[in-house]
C-alpha cells in the first residue's frame, strides 16, 4: 500500500506503539501522533487517506479535529476511536462526516479490515476501468446478487473477513437480505465446518432474568464453541437481557482469537437489526457493552431503491430459482412491466421483489410477466406514473 497513507491520533503512547508495530508488520504506511494539534500540523503538510482519532484528547477532541480535517483535506476519511462513555458522541460525529467509528478496546485485526476496505474503495474510485471490469465479474457473491457499487463494497468486506472472525453487526431495512448476508459470511469463513446457530430473539430467555438468563446464555455459547451464533433482530431482546448475554460472552472467554490469537476459537457473533445506530443510541434499545462486543465490523445492507441497477439481475435470478422448482415456466418480463418494476419504490425491498416473481408462478403466468400480472399496489403505481 505504497500510495495509501494512514495517521493514528491518540494521547495514549502505549496504544500508538501497539498500532504502529502491528500495521508496520503488514507494510502499511502509518504515522502516529499523541495530540490533535500535532495531527493538524501534519495534515496541513501531507495528504493522508485515513485518520483514526481518539475522541477524548486533552487539547482538541476528535470532533473538533474531524471538522478541521474536513476543512483542509475534504477527501481524507476520518474514523473516530471511542470508549463506551462517548459512543453517542461518536455516532453524532458520523453525521458530520466521520466515515465510521471504532470502540475501545479494539482488536488490531479490525483496524486491518477497515483499512483494507477503505483502500479498496479508494482504488475503485481511482480506477474506473478496473471498477467496470470488477462489476461485470462480480454480479454474484455466493447467494448475494447485485452489480451495484453498494453490493461490491459488501463483497469486499466479506472477502476481508474470510481469514478472521470479527463479530459483525448487519444493519438494513426489513427485506434487504440481512439473514442471507449472515449465512454467506459464515459459509465463506474459516468456521464453515461448524454450524451457524440462529437465535429466536423474540423468545430468547423468556421468563428468565439475572443469573438464570446468564446461565441460559452461557449454555448457548458453550454449544457453539468454534462456531457462529446469529441473533436476528437483536432489538427484540431487552437491553438488560442483552447485558446478561454480553456478560456471559465476555466473562467466559468466548471472544474469537482469545485462544492464542486463533481466529477459529471462541464463538463468533453475527447480529442483525433493522434499527439504525442513531435510533438505538437515542432510545437506549441496545445495551452499549453488548453493541461494542458485536459491532467490530458493521455491514449496511442497502435498500432496493438504493440499488435499482440490481433489479433486472435479481429478477433474472428469481426467475431461474422458481423455474427450477415449477412445471410452468416464466421466461421473462415484458418491457412495460419491467419499466414499472424499475421505478417502483420497493418498501419491502428484495424480499418483496422475490414475492412478486413467486406470485407470478403461483398464478401460472404463461411465459411472460406483464403489467396485469403484477400485484395491485405495484400495478396502480405504474398507472399513476403514466398519468404523471
């Protein structure tokens, strides 16, 4: 990464030395400074690709440094490094241009994952020809389908996690494919020889509290050593119960890599939620300690309206899927129907689109899906669009 410059800012010299030693071992170009003011002087003279900055520092805090960096170097990405007590402030910083945030204490391999992701994004922006080639080649990743830039970035994130086991928080609206993404993350990891255990968050630990819930969570983690547990829609579990789950997880050394750095040790957690971080912080619906444990890497699944260029590809994918299961064949979509499908807002996202295609097979549509074969709410939308 000769053309990728990293700056790490923290008033704790021990952390700086640890980060510099780790990143230098992988030939990253990294500079370290122990104050925001020193960082600002460097930034004025040098163009850094990414700056990691501690939120609380004695001279200027991370939010102030973020604002100054964006004034001098708008293209430089800034990542806030924060302790539990300043998590809400870090989330607030994201509204003002922070690329992401990392919570202390952090694992060094998480830094590596974030840096690699940023490096790939920068490279994609700089090399349009490479980007177009990559998009054509990667129209699918395991069972994830899409050629959009948003999906390409997700493919890259999953690639970078294959030889490590960071816990992952998957966010996205209902129907965007969070559960599918969790299965793909597990299947493409070093843990794919072990099973992925899904947890029914709505019923987990129902009627239990305190030490009983702790014991219940401990039993779950013991059953999944060296494997993966998937909590789908974690906000169905009360924050106090999340705290007991987190206590059982951290106190009993289930954290991946705790066994002499072996990424296949412990228990890996994949957690999904349709809530965004701003909402979880402001309403207190996620326990901060638990959120810190499960969000070493964050994946944002885009809504379908944010990746309209994937709609045609997804339709073809679902046609092939249901043609393999049904006697009656549906081979394509009429141009008029396709125009409506491309313009529709898809509140139910990819799952809704899949249901539209499956419905056509259930209605035994003959060969081609036309506008009249679409559900009434989508057909009505098409009629209104024509009138407009």
